[in-house]
């Protein structure tokens, strides 16, 4: 069995956070849930996070600032930024994807997460085991 991928999920709305956490855990992901950007940054610095899913508008360290700090630490870590209040985000952000809440289904979100984790992992390594060749019948 492959090891679980770890997703850092950040949202100041605790109800939305618990729903998202449950959805991800039932799909086999390990979820670190945080209600604030500063707490999320501290968890990220401990390592082992494969993807970050964060709300844009939060008190204190908001999602855009959190993404900046995370990308400074690890540019290859995929980040999905979402917002229920903002439909189009025009500032220059370093998030890989911006999603307005309510404009995508849970299935679409799960598929985007799956694809981003595959891209982060890169192509499967070639097997070093030689492939047996067919011999011609004599």
C-alpha cells in the first residue's frame, strides 16, 4: 500500500474546514487542519506536507501571504487557494490554482488535487528489471 499523501488544509471557517477534512480523509489523504495562516505556516515548516489547500481571506496571515511564505520555503509544493467572497483574484499570487467557492464540485476539487500530486511526484521511475524478450521459434 502506498503511503498517504499529506494535505495542509487552512480555513478560518471551522465548519467548512471539518467538511473538507472529512472529504479528503475518506479519500485516503492525511489532513492537517488549521484555522489560521500562522498556525499553518508553523505546521508546514515541520515538513512532510505534499499539498496546501487554503482559504484566501483569513484574519492575521491571509491565504495570499501564506502562499508567498510557503513558496519561499518550497516552490515545488502545490498550493490551491480558494475564496467564498472573491470570485476573481487579480493580484499576482504564487498559488498554482485559484478557485472561487461554489464554482466547483467536490469531485472536481479531488481530481485537481490528485493531478497536482501526480505532477509533484513526477513520472514513475523506469523499472531496472530487464523485460524478458520473446524468442523466435526454431
